[in-house]
């Protein structure tokens, strides 16, 4: 406990682009908060201010960065040299940790932070605050095994996982994707690994589902399709194909809603909106309560990032996934693993086209029951597991 009697949790979320990291971080923070627990989020997301933060949860905004290549980042907003921007971020992270004095420091996804910006903070905590628990939180799948192994080897991650982290939480199931084996986790680190299970999202009530469908003028006898590509920075091709499918007659029916994501370029959003109007399909850039849309839908078409998949599984909505396979294979590997469990169907990016999408959508809408039954059997217990770990941390001081 801190001097004030509160338990302080500091969460780092680098958020170079998209909505995935901040949404996962917000979901965890919302469940970890308590009357005597403070949660402070370090985030580079330009959209952090759009989310409503619950009591005892706040954020510190660090300058945003945007990925140009796998290893090259530029400042998102301010016009300064990337190295200067990274130095500012690193200083804010370290200063916040020194001042906030966390009992728990949770690092999302990047073991050393963006361009190793978290490493000084991990080292400071190790030397000057050894009682602080340091935890690395990883989504179920990072990338293919060769890429992750090579990256971690080159950056010395394996050694630092052993030296600087108390535990490693993997937000997934070992029987779906075994990161210990795939990423060659050494025996010295394996004992720190905890597969938490997938992270649930707030489930919409039947009343909210009815209200949401009415809001978008979906008739009682109509099927509602929601198309979402997360932040939308690389989602245009999926939305373009969906509209082409409708325009060509490969599939027509139901009521469709496209959520482009705020990072899709404005000119592309306008093109989609113009085409959508001709088809009586609503196109919106952002919706703050995606769980309500996904819960109200009969079918979701998505690219299958981790957070969207957790929302889909929480709402138990059948989904057609169009997984991206570059620059990372994470989405494809996840879609394939989930399809084997009967939870979703997917269409490979290389096969994306109006006719094949139309055939998939038509077949799924004709028989949604197998997907719903598989999701009914699938439990998301990640938050309960994390709460258990936090209770143990607090009990042991």
C-alpha cells in the first residue's frame, strides 16, 4: 500500500495506432478499480479523451507515435524529430512511475515498450522499488513464431523477462495458442507465465439490443450486419468489398451498418458513405459503445483483432473474419485457431472478393445456430483470473 492507504496500479499502453491497445487497457482498468485502488494509464492514443473513465481511473497522455515500417516511427501530431519525441515519452513514463509509486506496473504487449522506452522505468523499479510487482500483459497471439523469436532474441527480451518482470499474463488459452512453445519461452521464464483466458467485455442486455436495433431502423424480421475494422487505418479494402458485394448482387438483404474507424482517411470514408447512401447502408466513423452494436447484430464482419474478437465472443454474435496477414500474421493465426473451434468463419485476405464474401455471408446468415452454440460453450474468464492475481499480490504485500 502507498502512504495514503491506496493500492496504485500503473498501466503502460504504447498505442502507436488503432484502438486495440487502449480498448484492452480500458477493459482491464475498469475491472481492477476499487474504492482503495487507483489506476493510472500511460497512453499514446490520441483518442484516450473520447472514452469515459470510471472513478479512480485516469490517464497520462504521452506524445503519439505512428508506425511507418516495422521498426520506424514518426511523431503523430507535433512536428519534432522522432528521437526527440521518444525521449519525451521516456521521460514522462519514468517521471510518472517515480511520482506515482505503483504497487503494480502492468506493461501492455511490448516487453520493453516502444523502442525500449519502458526499459529505464523497469530498471528503476527493479533497483529502487523492488516491492513493486512488474507484469507484462500479452494478447493471445503476437505474431508467427519465427518473427517473435527473432525479434525477442535480437532485443535481448528473453533475458529481461527473467530479470525485470515478476509475472507474464497471456490473455488467452494455452489450448488455443501455446505461446510458451511457439515463442520458445525458456524454462527460467516459464514459471512466470499465467494464461488468464480471454478478456470479457460488458454484455448488452436484451433491452439495449432492441433499443439499438430500433435506433438503426432494423425491422423485427430483418437481419442486422455490422462491419467494423477497429481503428480503420487498414480497413478500407474490407468495407470496399462489402459494398461491392451489395452493389453486384452477390448478397443483398438485411440492414447493414459500417463503422469505418476514426483512423480511416477522410477521403476514403467519404467514398464509402456516398456508396452506402445509394444502398441505404449507414456509414459512421466511430461508435463509442461497440459492444452494443455487436450485441445487436445478427452477423459481424471484421478483421479480427484481439479486442474485436473478445467483444464478439462476449456478445455471442456469429462473425465472418477477414484477417489481415501483413505486416503481422497475428489476425490470421487467431482466425484459423478460432475457426477450428467452430467459433467463427473466416475468409483469407488473399481470397477477398465480392462473390466469395457474398457466399460466406449468405451461408452464415442461413444457419447461425452452430456458431452460437459454440460460443455458448466458450467462457471468457480473463478478468476473474487477473483479479485473483491482484488479490494475491495485495495479500502478500
